[in-house]
C-alpha cells in the first residue's frame, strides 16, 4: 500500500509560513508529513509562569501555505497582500491582473449598457 501525499501538502516546504483556519494562527513549518505539518508555537504555562515551545500537528485540510502566491502558487516575486490582516502573498503577475480587473469593475458602472450604445 502506497502512502499518498495530500494535495495541500505537496508544495509545502520546511520553513514555509502557513495559516491554520481551525485555530486562526499562522506559524513556520518545522516538519512535513503526508497529511499534516508540524509547527512549533510559543505557549504560556500558567503553572510555571513561563513561555514554552510546544510542537503541534496541523492537518492538511486546515491549513493554507502563506509562502506562495495565493492565486497561482508561484514562489517568485511575491508581494504582501495586507487587505485581510492575514499575510497572504501575491506574485507580481497576479497582482497586475487583479489591478486591471479591479480597474475594469470600477469604471464599468460609468459605461452605458450594451443595449443603448
């Protein structure tokens, strides 16, 4: 029986930043498994009154890779997309396409309908 890698895991590398939708946290990948990733989080231990590093496994279904372009998955020429508060990244090509389509949608309200032209 062959172990299959989950589709969301195939492009994740050690050191990538990922977002976990379940916990609303993002962290750096320490280890990659076929259906999960291992991250280290700093947690507060109330008993010891200290911060501790705690490893956690995050399932592939719950994560998104923040170290690649959000739209095409590329790793070259990435820019931060700060509109949502989550550090998503977008490559220069996808950003230019999004800017063009946003401009078209803004000016489309000022054009006459096709039937009247």
